[in-house]
C-alpha cells in the first residue's frame, strides 16, 4: 500500500517548504503517492443591479486569472517533486473552488480524503495560526483535525531522524503507529523515543511506554537497531522537547494530542498546551501531530 500525502500549496511559488521537506525526507520514493491541493478563491460576485457586459467580462477575466495562477502554482510544485526524485505519475493535482476559508477547505479535504498525513507549508501554517487564534483555536487543534498534520515552518532539510514524544495516551500510540508506517522501508531515519519526567513527581518507570511504542514501530517494519530511548527530567515539557529537537537535529518531532479531560499525571504530560507551544516555537524540524 502506498503512503499517500496531501500537500497543500498556494499561488506563492516561493512558499514550498512542505514540498521540499517531503522530497528531502524520503529516500525511498517508489511507494509514495502525493496529492497537491490548492483552493482557488472565488471571484468577486456581481450583483443583479451591477450586471453589464463590462462587469461580466471583468468577472470572466478575473476567474481566468485565478485559474491560470493556480495552474502555474501546480506546475511549479510538480516540478519540485519531479526534481526531488518522484515520478510524475506519483503526483496528482487537485484544485477546488474555495467554499469556506482556505484552512477550512483543507480540513474538509483531509477529513474526507483518507490521506496518511496532510502537509502544511509555511504559508499555510501562517493561515492556520491565524485560524487557531480565532475563538475556536484550541478546540480546532484538539478535535477537528482527525488526521496527522505535518507542519513545516522553518525547515532545515539536512536533518535526519524522528523525535517521538512518549506518554501513555491513545493519541501517542496512534502517532507511534504513524511514525512506524511512514518510516517503513527508510534507512536514513532512526527514531528516538523521548520521555519527559516531572522532577517533583513520584518516580516513574517509562519502560512500559517504551516497550509498547517499540512494538508498534517494529510491527511496521522498523528494525530494532533504528530505535533509541531518551529520558529527561524537566518541569516544562515543551521546552524540554525543543531543547532535545535542537540538540539531536531531528528532521521531525512527533507527538499525540492528549485529551484535556483525562485525569492523572501521565495523561496531562502532553496536553493541548504543549502541542500549541511546539506549534508556535519549533523551528528546524517539522512538527508531526496526531490526535
């Protein structure tokens, strides 16, 4: 089964971080499927009292300009993938007329398209950040995104490996399974299982969490020698993750979003607040998030 990624693009051909990350991250490209997704803005409406030959011609011209701009963006994106080692037959184009906001259209496509992940480039991330700053912000990150997100803000393309943040939640186990599936057949990337322990809390034994994550990774075909573990004591979980991401120069930082309604110390380690902190502060590496 091919790994299928939805890669968001825009008419700004300079904003290609998400595309370039996909090209640089995967060494084995023959089992990949990519869908390039762009939403074209609707041209301004022409009201009945404004209709004339000139206004209708102007609207047609605007519509054609939007279509042509979208096609040029697709051509530029496709060229990036082909130059990055993908076969043109592995790349599909999808341009849709914008129904809601750009972010809401991407969410809808991600929810219905059965993709393995949705890749946001820097421009889409800025739109997403504005969207999350609205009244629905934490609820959106916590509930609406039922697919893995790859968030590419400031990417350093020579990085390798995945930092997989460990807790005892179901979202974490889903992310561990996602990481194992994505890395199936890859030989450049190791996985570091990273557990943050609260210094003021009672001593904890992370071995059980490490063992369950290791099984998920190995079940997806990742060799045992590619899996490492690391534990750090820190009160600020997000800052500890950011330090480790910089120290290890990982290509991606992966975590699940633990529900805020769960009780217990372990269930609270990776709450939405940590996801949001990494969303806003992580640079160099790409953030992989799954609920």
